[in-house]
C-alpha cells in the first residue's frame, strides 16, 4: 500500500470513530488529533468508571514512555497503566501499530474528558480492534444490508467489478460517493423575479397594511381583498405583481401587452370578513403597495441544461429587456416575441444576431438565450452567452 493509500484509510477510520465519540468529549475546544501530542499537565481528575484514576506523587520517579516498552499483542491487551510522557497517539501506536486510531482508545475510556490531559498512574482500557477489522475485511456484507463499512462505488452502477488490484485488496473500507445532483440553469426565485410579457391583471389586490406606511416588503403584515374565488384557505400563497410599460414589437409595432413585474410572495394568515384577509409577505423582490395585484402562486418548474433533441425552425426578435433597459448581458433576462403558439418550449435555446451596421454587411452573432417561461405569444429567456450587448430588436433563431 502506498503512503497516500494509508493516509486515506487513516482519515476514513478516524472520521468513523469520531462520529461515535461521546458528545461531551467532542465538545472540547481543543483539536483532538493534534492535542494528544502535547505534554500532559499534572492535574487532579475526579475518578470515574471505567478505568482507575490515581494522582502522581510529587517528585516520584516514573517509568519510561509507552513507546520504549515492548508492545503487547492487541489480542492479549486489556488494560494499560499510563507512564510519564505517554500520549494517546503513542499508546495507539504501541498497541495498534497505528497512531491514527487513538480516538478508539479515547472512546473506550469515557472518564477522559479531554484527550490532551492523561496522567501517569491512571489505567486505560485497551479495546479490541476485531470489530473494525471484520468490517474492513467484509465490504460485500455492507452491500447486502449486513453490518460493516460500505465499499467504494458510484450509485447507479450495477456492473460487476473486476478482481481488485493488489493495492485495492489491502483495504476495502471506503466511502460511497453520492451522485452529483443536477442543477437548474436558474433558481426558482430568479425565475419568479424574471417576470414576463402578457396581458395579466387581477381584481385581487393589497388594500393596506398593519402599519401606516405606503410601501410594504418582507415580513410586513398586509390586508388583501380576494374577489377571484371564495375558497381561500389559511396558508394559501399569492404572487404580488405590477403591470409596467406597454410592450410593442420593435419591427411591426404590434402591442404584446405589458411587462409584468413580480414583486414577491405573500401568505394568507387569517380571514377577517368575506373577501377580506390578513396576509404576511414571505418573499420580497421589490416594494409593493396599496393596489398591488395578486395572483395564485404556482411553483416554478426547474429548467435543466439538457441537449435539445427537437429540430425547430423558429425565428423572431427580442421584444423587450428586463426593467426597460436598453442593453443586456450574460445572465440577464430578455423577452422574445415567440411563445407556445409558435412551438416554443421551456429549455429551448435561441441564438441572437444583431443587424449589420452598414447595408450589404452580414449580421453578427452576439449571444445565446435559453427559454425559462412560456406564454402563448411570448417567452422569457435567460442570456446564457454573450459576446456583445443584446438589445431590443435583435434577431433570434432556434438553435439547430
């Protein structure tokens, strides 16, 4: 076994042992691995079982350290009397031929509350390593649900392993590596905050707050009027939104509705009278106020960066950019003039071209966007790549 392999085994073993240590012992501020190597102070401890505690006589000559003695066999060892200069590190090396196993001795002697303080004359119980050795030599048992330390494998791989190499055969006590979880291209709160272009409006509105102020934000208590339905329950969540500027097509001039800005989320906490409720703002992207509109909350569907399997022939334009800005860059939000009616689906990618600065010159590729939200005639997309600014009126084409 190489030095690197031995170090890995030591580290894994110590982690497993430390997980089993008593809570009171693990709560010490000292570093448990480095501390046992320091010189031990001659202080008095209160005797506790198991183990015998004695106070060294002042000026009495004590025996040599543990490493100078002949090492008893681990099978025969049941107890050991601490000598001057001993550390748990040295004692572990003497009995187990491995100093990294000192926490195993510490755990077997709960009267030692601090591994940095052990005293000559006290007795240590030396545990047997047989349970650990059996577990380390039987990885197959862990795979079948029996006791033992699990062998190294990536979840989801069912193929039989080949015969281990000579180095692998030395120890099979290894960790199971978790599968890497897929990460959405944008988190759900950023998706909510992105908004969309549409004609949405609502009769459900905020009518005031518990405090006399004009603007409300996170954790404020507000009063709302829900007219869209009668079966509102305590705990129901609503999205707060405002209708911003009208959006017109940059080429045709056709109206596509308004830019819908999401302000946050509130939760119904009490029913005051028919249609009147008390609510608490639980998430705030921007301030809301009296007259802010509400719509029932729907959990956003995560979009993952998966290969596009369908070949689509969709071309359009950037209809609007977030908050009316004139330029956008990577990780910003843009709104396209194509939606579900045109065959657009969440996750679709569009490359972005800017028109030529002069006639008879080719257009220039400036970026790539990916759709995160679909409406009937529009879609919201996040900018994934950009080599130049993306502006309202840039052309988009579905990526082949």
